[in-house]
């Protein structure tokens, strides 16, 4: 599916090298967007290749920027790159997070302080850092869009990774707070809450049996793939969602109703 309304729009996308991030990058450049794609330094080779491939496929283009969303200077540099290359920033897609690096599921009693702080640092503080860094440039462009990534686990209280569940609940709260504050400058702030996505990251954390069990609970009883998220994210990051803010849209095939 080709999305419209992105010709010439400037987008900062974090967490580009994962399966989901790659889907967003392809959809954005296919729609004509100018994308600054950010991920960690250790992923620079892959990120650069993905950006080059997306640019070659066109009609949009992509520039890779290595950086850590928990480091304010790194995020500021990514925003500056977007403004320098495109002359403006129209949208921020806060996709970067820790999930597949969580390792085996453990009870909250088994988690260490380091485990807890690492996940909250990336998933919550990193999201806030990116919002803070991008807000000024978005205002300069007339308002713009911010799309955060939450999760349906906040509705289910899924056992085995309390730190992840807590972090994504915080992202929803941050989304609402940011929507209230940044609405004054014309910026919308929303979130998508994916269900369990069948990708490399999920397969590293969950068993085949668990993945099948989740699929069976959905109204649309199949595995969820990264491409299933693209439509909601592209709408929230685009021009046509201009009067929607502070919302979390669940995308999970009708497993969780809100």
C-alpha cells in the first residue's frame, strides 16, 4: 500500500534497524518523505545501508544518523540534521526501545535494579529526550506530529517483564502530558500500542507456543507482522490526523479492546 501526503515532509525516525523500524522507513520513503533515520552506533553499518536502499528506491530519501536516544546531544544532532537536510521537521516517530534485548522472562522479584533502570532509561527517558529535542523544530514548521510507541501489555499486565510493562505505561502517560503541553504550539502527540508482533525481536523473547496462543486470542486470528503497524503510524504522523491528540491507538487484530 502506498501512502500519500508525505511528499517533501521531513520525518525523524528512531530505532530504524529493527524489523518494525525498517517497515516504517520503507513506507515513509515510498510516500516521498525525507527521513532522518537514527539508531545506535553499533548498528551504523546496517542503518546506513538501509538508508541508502530506501533512497535508491525513492521517491523520498533517507539519511542515517548514529546516536543514542538517552543522550541529549545525540538526539539534538539528529533533529539538527533533519532541519539542515530538509529545511524543516514535520514529524517525530519515537520507535526506539528495548524489547528483544530483555532476555528470558523473569518475575519482578528476580529483576535487578540495573535491569529496571536500563529499560526505563531507554523506553521512557529516551522517548522524553526525543520529544524535548524535536519540539522546537516542530513548532517552527507549524506544529507537526509526534508518534510514540506503547504496547498492549499495559492493558494485560503480562507477567515476566514488569519493567517493560511499566515503561510502556509511562509512555502512554507521557503522551497525554505532552499532548496537553505541546498542543499550544499546534503539535499533536499520539501513540500506537502494538500487540505481540511476529518479528525477530519477539522471537528472541517468546516461545512459539506463546506466540500461537496470543494469535488465537485475536478477533483476526493470525500472527501480527511489522507491516500491520504502518497504516496507523503513517496516519498519526501525517497531515490528516491534525485534530487527534493525546490518544493511544491499539493495533493488535482485535485482541484488546479499549
